[in-house]
C-alpha cells in the first residue's frame, strides 16, 4: 500500500503543527534527555518528520515516553504525546513491528491468557485490587499481604490478575490495547465493580485514561488513609517516582507518608515528583537502544549518591537495581530490616511465572462464594473455546514465559 507524505493520523498532524509553531528551541527539555540530545529539539524533530521515511518513524521508538520534556516545557507542549502519536503512525503504516519487541509482546500475551488471568469477586464486591503483572511475579507474598490489609476494612474486596495493556499502548498498538482494555472494563462494570485499587503506576495510567465508570486509587493511598502502621525502621532512603505518574501528587504524598510513618528519613533526589526521570526501561527503549536507556539508570545512580532507592513500580526496581541499591515499597513495608540490610530481593524469570501461577491457583481455590473468571477474549474473535488454550503443554507455556521475561521493562 502506498502512503502519502502527510501523517494519516489527525492527532499527529495537530501535534506536529503545535510543536513546530510553539517550540522556541529553549533547550530545557534537551538538558536532561539523552534522546533529545541525540536527535535535537522537539521543534527540529517535528519540522523534519516525514512519515514516508523509515528513520522518521523509527526515531520515536527511542523515546522513553517519560514525559519529562512536557513537564519542563515553558510552552506546555504535549511532547511525549507527540512521540507516542508518531509510534502509532508507524504501526498504522505497518512499520512499527520490531523483532526486539517480541519479548514484550509475548509478556503481555501471557498476562492476558486464560492460564495466567483470574478475576475473583466475592459476594457484594464493589472494589477490586489490581496488582498488575510484575508485582505478583516478583513479590507474590506482598500481594497477599496488601489484599489482607484491604479486606480488613472491607471483606468484599476482590482481586483481578490481568494485564492493563500498557505494553501495547506504549508500542503504538492502539486498537489492540483499547479493545482488550475496554472488554475488561466493561466486564467489571457489568459485575458491579465501582472502584479499582492499583499497585502498578502503568495500570493506574491505563485505568485513569481509558477506564470509564470506575474510580481509580492506588493501594498506597488506601493504606495511608487507613492509618496502618508498618513495622518501625530506622534509616535514610530516597524515592524514585515512576515517570508515568509524575503528576500524581496525591500518590507521591501517600508513599512518603507511609515511609515517614515507619520512622524513615526521606531525602529527595534532584529529579523527583513532577520532574522525575525514567528508570531506564520506559517505552521499551532498552530493547532497541540499550546504551540510551542505561543513561537514565546512571543518572539515577548519581542522584541517589549511595542512598537506597525506594520506588513503587516493580519494573522500575528491576531497572534501577542494575545500577544502584533499589527496592520496592512493599519490601520496606513488610520486611524493613531485610530490605535496609540489602537482603530483600524480588524473584527473577522464570520463577516469576511460577509465582504468578501459584498465586492465581491460591485464589482460585479459596473458599467462599465468588464470581470467577479467566480471560478468554481476543480482539476480533468470539470467546475462545476453553479446551483450545489448555491444550498448550504447560512446559511450553513456561518456555514462552521465560523467554518473555528474559528482558524486564517498565513501559
């Protein structure tokens, strides 16, 4: 198929025009961004964008989509939105599929499969806990502990093990991501769910942007509001706020409230809150350009300056711990002494997949009246026949899962 030189997507046309007209080349966004240092200011990138040129369509896949450029832009331009739309343009033109992204796509596919997904809604359930994909695999015991705390206040809180589709969203696979997410959202509404408590910042973004009819809060906000007091600890830590929720100030405050309530001293890095930086694996840049992605991790190492980094994204932990001591917030909440001594680590693939299966099975076998569901939906298809998926040998599932988990990311 022959495409025109003009972008086929109207949102991209508007963003390109707004950037060309609005960007003043002030350089504030370039200062801390390895991607922009390599390719130039947003104005120059937008002005030179040619959707018939493979290099123009490849370039946005080296952007982490972290949003720091938009956060510091004096003209308030939607720059990460621009680069995401460029990715979508590439996908629309059948030029957005990279072999390097196959592990990420496979990881997502496993998460939405019948074997790994589970919805468990107790009688009268209005709120569900949505822990995401990474936390159940790396820290399954923390998922049990978090849900137990939630159910102390409301025994009818349910749990959903599924993927929010953020990987496809970030890769520009808009139609696939929206179709899968919408089906999940509609099912929850149909079964009386009114609120989703998330433990993953990517899940938070997806539910806030694309969910409808559902209230969205983080587990950290719920815990901070509940007055729960974790085991006391002494020490100094610093916090890495995940870039996808840089503007979620209530979440930032809740995390710091929990740490200070525990007795810890929190010292901030130069880039925190609204000006936080990528962990190094946002937008799957690490799969296409590892050195570019590693630059973020090295920046975090420099700013942490030997202090242990605490973050509340399992993917960020996996990225940051390659450069400097880092832990998930739940490590500190539920095992503070081990964590501060550097002895608390999350599981690695392929054990993460076994953990997810065991976790699912434990909830599937749990006693009590509940609505149960395993995901069977695929875009463009009717509900899959049950026997079709389960014919896939279990060992083959683990091989695929291990391959998908060989490269960790935060999208």
